[in-house]
């Protein structure tokens, strides 16, 4: 039997090697070094003063109340943001797949906010929200924690809904028309069609959108910095901003603590994302 020549297998290492080298140099090695530094007292990467074990982790959870508050605030914000973004995005996707006029125009308009940088978005919404609050209540966004919380939720929705909407539209367009027609002939109600056919058929899109909104919300930094900067009194400070402030706005003795926080942050995000992917992909198989 003559073996077929496979040029892809032959040249695969040549094309993959540059990517692997970049991945190792700019992600894998710094990541491993970061975990190692979290167990030390250091000022810079080359100035390690000593091994301290788990003291940085203990200090982060026992003596830094701001970190605990940031963890709770970020978790609550993520839950609200994930739910609202996906509900609104899916609703818009349903509306824009009904053959309405100027559908492509509206899709483009809703998608545009995703192209704006987080810092710019934060300052834009800071001006808008403060304008409303000052006009009607004589207060700005830094006056109450609730203002900052819901300001961040609104900003996140405005930025992400259009992006998630495009993914949901792609999923809805893959639902077979004959299946929908058969359901209509059988007299299925719109809600029954939605929950029994459309949602199960777009579970892959739901998996992707949940993963993206969850990870983006939990890792939010620049929008938080520009919109509230943690005000009032760091009560709207999210985890990423808290880690940044710990490293750059405290003395060198806190560098190891900041690195320990970053390691915990990574573990939390990775664990939540992994569990979410497992649960939703299981639903895909069941569907």
C-alpha cells in the first residue's frame, strides 16, 4: 500500500514553532514566574528579598479588607452583567432575525460600541451619568456605591450587547426553517418554539456568549478605572483595579501580596470559566 504524502504534517512544526515560542516567552514563562513571586517578598523581578511561603496569601485575605470587598463587589457585578447582557443581546438577535427593514444597519449600530476602547467608554459614561445625576439629584457618580455599580452595569451592557447579539444571530440563522414551519403547523405557541426549539438549537452560541461576558466582566479594569476609580472610598473597586492599586500605590512590601492576589484572581476566573463551559457544553449534548 502506497503511503500518501501529507504536506501539512510535514511542515506543521515549522509553522507552529514561532507561535509556541511567542506563547512561551510572553505568557507561559511570565505566568510561572508570577506564581513563584507570589511566595516571595520582592521589589522587582530581579530583587527578591526572601521566600515567605503563604504569608502573602494570608495577608491578602486577613489584613486587606478592600480585597475581600472587591471580590464580593466583582462577583455581584458579574452575575448582574452576565444576565442582563445575554438577555438583551438574545432579545435583539430574535428581533433582528425576523426580516425587518434596515436590519443590517441596526446590527452595525449595535455592534459599534464594542469597537471603542474601555478607557474612552468609561470617560464617556462618566460624563453622561454625572450629567444626569447632577441635574436631577445634585450628586455625582462618586456619591453612592449604588451609582457606581449600576453605572458599570449600564456601561458593560452598552459595550457588549452588540457583540453578543452578532453571535446569537449567527446561531439563530442556523436553526432549520423546516423545523420552525413544522412547529407552526403543529400549532406550537411562540414561547414554546422559543424554549423548545430555538434556545436548545443555539446552545453553542449561548456557551460562547456566557464565557465571553463572564470573563470580560470579572476581569474588567479600564472601564472601572475611568468610570469610578473605586469611588466612593474604594467601594466600587473591582478585583483587577484592586490588584493594580495594591502593586503601584502601596510600598514595596505589598508587591508580593499584589502578586498573590493576581494568582488568586487567575484561579477564580479559570475555575468559574471552566465550570461554566462544562455545564453549558453538557446542555449542548443533551439538546
